[in-house]
C-alpha cells in the first residue's frame, strides 16, 4: 500500500513552491503536492502490478494535475514554465 505523505514532506513542498508560509491553495503548491503523490503511487504500482483500484486513483490524479496545469498556463504563463522546469514535467 502506498504511504501517505508526512507533514514534514508537505511542509517542505509548501515552503518551496508557496508564495508565503502556509500557502497550500496556490496552483503551484497543489500541482507539486499532486506530483509527489503521483510519484509515490507510481512506485507502489511498480511493485503491485495487479492493484487496479490504485491504478484508477492514479489516472484520476493525473487528470486533476493536467487540469490544474492548464489553468496555471492560462493565468500565469511564466509561473507555469518555471513550475514545469522545477518538477521536470513534459
């Protein structure tokens, strides 16, 4: 089973991508948190290949991140490009 992110991991991501302390609502922070969750789920699925329920969850998370990236691209192109570079997204 994939592990939940610890409070320290979440705080570190918020500190790195947030505009201010405690900024969990900005698109950049949400996308970074989703990316971490997606990476964790991907590792889980490499071990547990038959876990169809987690695979569906991964698909839903990928769609959510894609929609958020589309929103960020429309509203703030420079932030979008910087975030993609920092997260190594295609």
